[in-house]
């Protein structure tokens, strides 16, 4: 059985929609190079052509 890794040791990317960093997930193992968004919500928001910030950041402005 492979050794466990700390989450901080996993590769990370920045979401193309919200700009937040996100870490590698097992389900993305084979397509990691193609992953651009941190969640399905961000992927949908990008397709809709809406603004690039999630609703949470609007409150901070």
C-alpha cells in the first residue's frame, strides 16, 4: 500500500474562474493537466459568462 501524503505536499493550481488555489484530488489523477476549475460551480459559472468572482467575494467589496 502506498504511503500517505500530507495535503501540503500535493500539487496545487489556481482556479481559472475564482482565482482561489485548489489541491490535487484522486479523481483528477488521470486528467490533472486538463483541470482548470476548483469545482463544478466555477466551471458552470465560467460557461455562463458571468463575472469571475464567487458570490462570497461580493460581500467583501
